[in-house]
């Protein structure tokens, strides 16, 4: 697992020894960021939220490409330690916060703080029902704005709806057994 582009290009990230964490494959990540670049241009100044962050792979890639701030959410202390280690190794720790909490609790906390994000990554454990719950919560939260983009990664076997109230899917891509759904409030596409 490596950083594809930006200030940390080519650097390898630390990952856990066990298989509890399933990092986004490099080829899927590369496709994802190519799509994002075509949608938004550059990543300079973007605020990113990485939910079920695992190693911090997606949020760290955004920071490497010029993102201004990242918040990582993961309820496992081992994952938080790995994210912190990766941020420190790359000199990006001053641009990040790590919340070691269940996703919905952390999202409510961020809402109370008045946070908003340009880009949200959501990569929960496959087949656990967390993708739908988290997207439904984000759809009614103040954490996203009209121009925000949410990218949800899930198993292709999961039947994830294409809309959650005003939050609408505008693109879906499949890479082997991995699906990426792109959603927004502004109905891109």
C-alpha cells in the first residue's frame, strides 16, 4: 500500500499484521482518485473525512495531494495507532485529527462542533450493514454541503440503495468484488 501522488508520492504506509483491516487496493485507489480528479480538479484546500479509516490510506492520499485537513474515524485503537504512525512518518500529523469511536457517535460529535467536509470516504467492513446506516446519517447531517462528494466502498454483493433522501448516487464503478459509489446532494453527473 503506497501513496500514489503528491508530496508523499511513492511512500509506503504501515498496515496491521492481521487481516481485520482491509485497505483499499492500490488499483482501486488509483481509479478512485483519477475519478475524483476529473470531478473536482485539484485537492488543494479540501477538508476530508475518512470514516472506518483503517490505515488512513484514503485520507492520507488526499492530504498528500494538497488537502488542508483530514479527520479519521475508526473504533479500533490499533487502527488509530497505525494512522498516527503513518501521519507522523509523512509529516502530516498537524493536518489531521483521529477519533477513536464508533462511526455514528463520532459523526454526531463532529456535527456538534460545526464541522463540514468537501470529501467523505466511507469504507466499512463488508456485509456489516454499516454502509447504509452511515450514508443515511450523512444525508441528514450538517457535515456535508451541496458541493461535497461522498465515496462509499462496499462489496459488489451488497444491495446498497442509490439514494438516501437528498443524497443521490451519481456514479458507481465496479472493480472485481469491490464497488465504489459516488454520492452528493447537488446531483452531479
